[in-house]
C-alpha cells in the first residue's frame, strides 16, 4: 500500500491530471444516475447515489487544489473551501430539510469562477477552458436569480459544456508536464524568497 502511495505521489502531473479527469467523469456519471433514480421516484437510492457523487466531488476538489496550487495556492485553497462547503450543504440537504434552503450553487458558482481564473492564469491548460469555467460559474450564480426561470436550460447547457470540456481535456490531454513543473518551481522560489531570514 505504501509503495502505491509513493508511486502516485511521484506520478507525472499529466498522469495526475488524467486521474482528475476520470474522477470528474465518475462524478458526472453518478450525478446523472442519481437524477435518473430521482425521476423514477426511487428517492432512497437517489440520495445514496447523490452521496457517492458528492464524495467524488470532494476527491475532485482535493485533486484540483493540488493541480492549481502552483498557479496560486491561496486562491486554490479558497476555491477548495467553497467546494467543500457546497458539498457538505448539498449532502446535508438530502436528509435535513433546513439545510436544503441553502442552495449549494451559492458555493459552486464561486468555485467555478475561481477554477476558471486559475486555469486562465495557468501555463499548463488552454485559457479557453478557464473562460468557459468562468461563464459556467456566472451561470450557476444566475441560476439563483429570478432569471433562472427563463434561462435554466441555457445555463445548464453552458455548465455542462464548460465542465464537460474541462473533464474531457484532462482525460485525453492532461496538463503540459513541463509548464506545470516550471510554474511549480517558480512558485516555490517565490515562497522561499519571501520567507523571513
């Protein structure tokens, strides 16, 4: 077991990005399955599938945190906090009606905005993916407004397009290893140079 963990830690950034994409895909598939079960009024099974989906999203959050830490560790950390709170509120809302009054989109909207910013500022992923994620974040926030009644179908398509594009890119292409390592090295030098002597 220890050897497997060490191998995972030593894996290339591209390989880790592809694993991130696979976890993203598992989240998507589980969330879609939960909606399918809910549509069939199989609420207990739907809730169980949603819990699994939230668990995948928590893992995805951690993977994204480490992926984007070289870009800006503080923004990556804040993004992870938004996602963590959104997952907890979403999971609690499945079982406690009081928690369901707070939409997880209040947290997932800013999360997508921050991930979009980090992608745009990264040197190892295409900037268009960052732009799409920013639009998805704005869309999820618009979902909370009265405009959602008129725009919900468009917002959902935009969100699926943005997150689906990022997921597919990560699975197929991963990240640019050399640029990720260069950005990580640059960030490490910045951290070391700002430490008090």
